[in-house]
């Protein structure tokens, strides 16, 4: 995936070039730390690709690309507080390394810096960029709230779950791409199609994440396989299992959720999921969204060659072994 | 102050008209709650006055006025978490009434809504509005960080303290006014002067707050008189006292800070401050900034009649009994 690497290196260098003020140290040190923790930089790459697909350049779309990456990192810093997550990308989270107040405030200022970058784009596209970015940012907050609500909610439907992942993670991929398209002056219908492409890829990717959490090769997976099962997290797998289970199997599933021996818990869940064919059913849903994404891309009124990087990126995102 | 009341009623009605989505309830109920807790609505009034002073209208500047009020409330919700404040405007704070995660997230989304309002202003002034608003928002975060740093910092100079209050509270008043001026198409030099007017009023007002905390009439003051002394808060009074004290008085002051009987502590501090003439010295500093504000206002190239509401507002803000 040479072309993706090229984008990734470009973005990484630009992020390294970003200078935050030296003081107040407790506000800006966390940003310097967190912004260079790495990550796939998928969102800014999407903005650059979106811009190039419609004839603009990486350089022209760079501020918006960085804005979307800063926004993503702001949301991670705050989500990590809410989830009490000690580790992110193998390193301490901001609220663990510093403290919670510092994590709240440095997250806040990072969000403002995202807007400051966005404001560097030329004035004629600024209203459209802002409207899209604001709508998306609101949706991401809504998605995070639904995700938190699901922790205590008695019954979550699959529709509600897909809507939650759409809001929490997928709309930002659509937004990243459409911002590139806006900067390049794409038509409204093409903008909506590339947004849809990103959004559907996002949903498919998130479902893949749910599947991988239980079925990944432990030697290749960066974290504990079965972590979602251990913590009784609402995932598509679990919701599908409940949907497909007969009353006896439902009872069994509820018992598994209470199991305190984690290895046993994972083994029992896996066995029941196999009986119910959950993995394949979820893969089908994932593929459905992947196909929806490709259909949207096909409809865009640009030569196939200009869509190629986007198709490659989608394939790269979806190629993880499940 | 009839004219200020008119503005205030106008803003209050517009805030009441703002509709947030019904769901997710845990995201938007806190906003509905917090945005109608009241407050002086000083910042949006400044934006409206700034716009009118240069020939624009309340209606034209309304989105920006609301944006600045939303931003202010976002910062209060997050500050209240950081300060562990249980009460704001006589009511429970968001993190107390709901919980901390909800307070973080509803604060975040409120900030985004502020930008959404700002984006409603006409495209030709949007880049200037955004740049000012972003710079100010960053400074407010920096001010809050300095304020938190001061809690554990061994020695804070008066210059550092004034800079902290300038960032944390005063720049937003300048920004509110200048946004109105930008919307009305004021010249760059008039924009800078009206910003300076707001900023200096802000500093004077904050110093007045410090003085009132100890010297207010308890029957008129909404909270515990001497609260800053009880909690050993860094204030201009305390910093001035240390600056003016001789070595013996410094020792005495340090002893007072350790006093566990709060009534005694306040009485002892007040006595020592009287000996050192701290109250009057601080009033002089306050008046210096008030004068600076009025000087900036005088230089603005508009008829005196158009400055009148601003002068009245400044007098109203500074008239509290100290």
C-alpha cells in the first residue's frame, strides 16, 4: 500500500512541524505528547485523498486535514477520561500521565486549535467546511453519549447500535473526505456521495473491530483478544447472539456474561457464537456496508483513475484477517 | 440602567428560543438546564452593543452574541468540574446534578454549538470573527491553566496574576465587543480600541471581584464574605499584602493563612490588610484599568452618542460598593 504510506508520511511530518506555545506547560505538553503518539492518521489522509480526487492538492487541503486529526485526538483525550482508560496506543493516556483536569483542558484547547486550522482554508469554502465540521462534531458527541448510555441501558437494538457507531466514529470519516471535496470545489451530489463512501466504510470498519476483538489472531492483535466479552461490552456480536438465540440459549448467554473465569467466559461465548453462526452473520453485515461504500464511490462523476486511491484505502482498511 | 435591561431581556428571550435536540437526553438536558440558570449575560450584551455602536443591529449580531454566551457557559461547566464546585448561580453544577462524564461531554458539545452559531454570520466577516474567537478561546484555556497552576505555585507575581485574569476572563469581554464591531464593518483601529476597552473593563471588574470578596456588605453579597481568604486563594489583595508587608508582617500573614478558625482568620487578615492599606492600593489598580478602558473608548472614531451605552455599561459594572 505504497500510496497510503506516502500520505501517512506526509501527514506525520506536518504534525511534527506543528508548534504549540511553550507555556502554560501543563496545557501544551500534553498536546505535544498526545499528537505524536502515532495512530494511522486515517482521517487526515481521507481529507487529502478527497481533495486530490476532485483535482485539488494535498497542500491546499492540509489545514483541514490537520483540523480533522486534531478533532479526533481531542475526542480521544476526553473519551479516555470518560472510559477511565489508562493506556492508548501503548502509552499512558493524558489523564493518567498528568491528571484529569489537565486532560479536560488540553482536550478543550485542542478542539479550538482544530477550528483555528480550519479557519486557514480559503474564505469562499469556509462556511461549507464549518457547517459540515460542526454538524459532524455534534454527532460525534451524540455518539459518545449513546455509547455511555448503552453501558447501563437494559436493551439496545441492532439499529440503535449501528446508529451509535455511525455517529461516534463513521461520520467523521465521511466528513474528512467531504472536506477535501469541498476544498476542491466538487459538486454537491459528489460531495454527498464521497461522504457516504466514508461513512459506510466507517461502519464496516467498526463492525470489523467488533469481530476482530474476539476472533483476531492473538499473535497479531495488539490487545487482549476477547476484551469486549470480558467487559460485557455491547457489540454487534453480542446483540446478534441475543437476537439469534432461542430462549434456552439466551439464558445460557446471560449466564456466560456472569462468568468470572475470563478464559472460560471467552471460550463459552465463542462456542455459543459458533453455534449461532454469529461471526458470519456479522461479516455479512460488514460486507453489506462495504458494498454500500463502493456503490457510492462508483456513482461519483470523476474518472475511475481518480477513485483508485480511495478504493485502495478502503481495501486496506477492510483487509484485516477476520 | 434601563437600556442594559432591554438588552438583557432581548438576549434572555433569544436564549430561551434556542432549541437543542431532545436526544440523547443526557447530552442535551444539561445544556437546557445550564443555559437557563441565568447570569448577567454581559458578554452577549457587549457584542450587541459593539455592533450597534458601529451602525449594525442587534439582529445582525445575534448569532455571534449567542456564540460568545455559549462559549462562556461551556467554560463554566468545565471550570466547575476542575474546581469541584458544587453550586453555580445558586443551583447545582452540571457535574453535581448529573455526573462528571456528562459534564465533560455536554461542555464539549456546547463549544461546538457556539461555533455553529458563529458560522451563521455572513461569509465576508467569518474569517475575522473566527480568528478572533479562536485566539480568545485559546487564551481563556491558557488563563484557566495558569489559574490552576497558581494553586500549587510557590510565588506568583502581581504581573503574572493580572496576566492570568486578563486571559481567563478579560479577553472574552474584548472579543465580545470586537465581534460586534467586525460584524458592523468597523475599521481595524476602532476594532482594536473597542477590544481594549472591553479587556480593561474586564481586568478592573475582576479586581473589583477580589476586593468585594472580602469587603462586600454581607447582606448584599450572594456568597460567604471572605471566601478567598478562607481558601487561601491567590488574589490581588493577598499578593499586594505580601508585597507591602515587612518581614515581620509577612510572617504574621503566613500564620494567618494557617489559621483554622475561619472567622478569626478573616478578622486577622482584614486587620493586617488595613494596616497595609491593601484595599485602597487595589482600588487604585482597579481604577487605573477603568481609566485605561475609558481612554480607549474615547479614541474610537464614532460620535459620542454611540459610545454612551458602552460607557453606561462600564459604569454599571464598576458601581458595586467597594
